[in-house]
C-alpha cells in the first residue's frame, strides 16, 4: 500500500506528463505534412490534425482524357501525407506510452 506522500508525488508526475502530452499534441496539430505522387506532379499538404490544407497539381499532369489517373495520383498523394502524419504522431506520442499498457 502506498503512503500519502508517494501517492501525491505520483499524481504530480501524472499531471506533469499530461501537460507534456498536451503540448506535444498541440505542436503536432500545427505541423504541416506533405505527400507527393507522380514524381512531384501532385503535392498535398495536411495538418497534424489530418485536415487537407493545400493541393498543388502541375499542369502537365492534367489530361482531360485520363481523369482516372489524376484521381489516383491525388489519392496517392493524400495517403502519402496521411502516412507521414501517423508516423510523426506515433513517434511523438509513443514516448509517453512507452512501458505502459495504455490503449492509444
């Protein structure tokens, strides 16, 4: 059984960690992640909150006879950017859950 002092100390540590987690989440939310496809023909920027904030499409890739290819490239670029957001989120937030069996 824990004595009062240990419990209080543990609560302080938890609050400190919670504050750091919140700061890390806020920093992540402000970052921008770029995904590309077609050798840079399509670039998609996504925020750390997974909101698409910009889509750049180079003129050369626009072919009115092949809309499907353009759609596929946009999808690929969006998925590339989302993957980068997930990787960064796991890397950043993983430091807080290391050694704990917490669902994240």
